[in-house]
C-alpha cells in the first residue's frame, strides 16, 4: 500500500467511525428532539457552564455563524439563553436553561454508558491499541498543522 492509499484509508476509517458515533449519538438525542450539533452544544454548556459563542465555536470546530444558528434554534425551543456581559456589552454568553440541564445530563450519562458498554466488548489490549492509534494520529495531525 503506498502513502496516498494509506492516507485515504485513514480518512475513510475516521469518516466511518464518526458516522457510527453520530448514529449512536443521534439515537440518544432523538428522544430530546435534538440534532447531533445541538446535543454537542448542550453537552459543552453542561460540562463547562456558560460560554461565549466564540469559545463554543472553537470547542465544536464550527464557525461562529454556524454556532449562532444552532443557538438561535435552541433559544426558540427555550433550551438556552443568550446573556450579555455586564463588563463588556459586546460579549455574549450562552447558558443552558436549568430545567433542560437536568434532562440533558441524564441523557448524556445514558450515552456515556452506551459507549462504555460498547467498549466493554473489547479486551484491554484492543482498547490500548485504539487509544495509542488515535493519540498517534492526533499527534501527527497537530505536527502538520503547526507548520
């Protein structure tokens, strides 16, 4: 296998893995009538508390305008709200509504358990191989993007 073929195979595998993760995640988010990006955004807010739109964008790997659109839809559903900073009115934070947070955290924990169940079917050597491979891929990609 030459390098181009290996590179394309890695891309295909990552794409297939992401597709499977999205499918599993979608099953969890469907019960809350959320899209995967909406679920990801709520997950970040649950984990980190209120955040600036720019920080959410960075964490999600999406543009500010894309994240703003997701926030708009969640705001219309009463799941999040925008709050202007008292110190700098140009800064806008997003926070999850308290009543949504509890339901979402339960759903998120269910999804975590599902992934743990899936991974429990692998032995320790397989888990270590997966982690080593993913960490190596990340390191190689980061090394490339720093140049």
